[in-house]
């Protein structure tokens, strides 16, 4: 029995304990657009940051759940090891090594195995492992504008996931979702894009799930709400159980724990322009109608996030506004401000 076909990769999610550093690195350093400043859907007081291409398209989005009390950790057996992002060429890997050096980030070039794609591996400031891969993916480029990064070297979107698991262990649950074996990897040929799943020998340590520095999940697009429900029901009939479908305002989601890490199936809409114009994405705290009554309290108590790469005139003005050390806006604290790029 074959099930409905997924659309392709949607987003990738990690855990941050330092949301200000998180926004600075993924938007300013990596050049992704800050496409949504909102809250974790399961709580009413934790940030959830989203980065992606110019429109926040599925297949480009990297997100982070804020858990300030979460301890640092490392991925272990059965966890997602790396987020894999696409770049266009080996010259792009050289460019990114130099850019990461400039921003005090260690990296390692993987280029000596002729049977594997050339890659650059590094960790973000909270130790999430990232791989930039010179990819032959057929997916269209999903690019964010960043004036200080040459167009030919910008991130092109999500290649896929690399897990601390064996292909054989992951295969039954993955095949049930539509993945096929392709040599050393699994490939999902979605209706709107391809997603690849790579594997590394599992380390001799337990899962580090819910630790800072351990990727939380990868998500795949399923279409409309009705299509997602059909996908969920079919997926739940396979080797691993899925949760019910949850309303997450910008999209609906369900989850499972696979042998290679947590997986999400989600709708492809309504998307990030549900409550903001495209030019305004990332410039303000966006709250669902359910949480909107808490806005004044949240804006008073949460550290203020300022978009490092705003597109709108209002966003550029906010970028220059002084911010008090405790994160609240301040009119008379010009000598106690944090730099705009880190605010």
C-alpha cells in the first residue's frame, strides 16, 4: 500500500538558550532573512525564531525554539546530527570558510572522498552542527538577499538531514513516508522538491534530545489541512506512531520519533504573511490571536529582538533605536546600549 506524496522539505528546527545571539548568527552571519519573530506554539512566553529565503518559502526555513533553562548537549544515538544546506560550488565553500573565520567560527572542509559531495562542516554559536554541501539537487534555489554576501555564494535552501543512525534502521519508517534508497542515502521525491537523508555511524552516547546544540526536528510539507490529516493517518499506520494534528497558526503539524530523529509533517500554509506584509517580516513580535492578550506583558518582560537585516523603512528605523541592557526600549540609555546587529 502506498500513501499520499509529501511535497518536500519544509523547515528544520533547533533549540536556543540565547535568542539574541541566535538571531545575530543566522540572520547577519549566515545571511538568511529573519522571516518571523514569534512564540513557541506550545508555550506563551518563549520565543520561536524563523529564518529563510526572501519569502520564507518551504524548503528554506531554519527555526529555533527558545528554552533558556535547557542544558548544552551533543547529539547521540538516533538523533539528528546535522542540518544540511545547499550551496552552488566549491568556491562557495571557500567563501564560507573565510566568512566563518572572520566571525570567529571554526569549520572543517570535507573534500578528500571522491564518492561524497564536497562539504564544509561547522557549529553555530550554540553548537548545532551544520553542513554546507555542494549539491546536485534539482530543487529551485531559495535565496535571501544579503548585500554583504556575493549572490553566487548565498545559501540555496535545505538539502536534507544527516542522522546518527544507520540507513537500514531508518528505512522502514522512511519508506512508509515515500523515501527510497539511493546508495548511501535516502531520497524523498516530493511533488515540489527533493529531500535527502544522510547517515553517520551512531556514537557511543545516548540521545541528547531537548539539549541546546541538538537539532530538534526536520519537517516535511504535506499541503492543505485536509491533506496533512490524510498524511498523518497514513503515516500513523506505519512503523512509528504520530501525534494528532496541532494548530500552529502559521501552519498545522504532527510529529513522530523516528530511528533517525524527530520528524514533523506540516501544512504548507497559511504561511508567514498571514499577519505581516512581506516587506515587514521579522520586524515585530507576531502573536496568534490566542496569545495577543499577553502582548504588553511579553513586550515588557522578554528581551527585545531587532531584525539585523530589515527590509522595511520601519524596520530600519527600529534597528537604530537604543535598547537598554535588560532588553527593554530606552529613551535615555544611549550610553548603555547593545549594538544594533546584536539587539
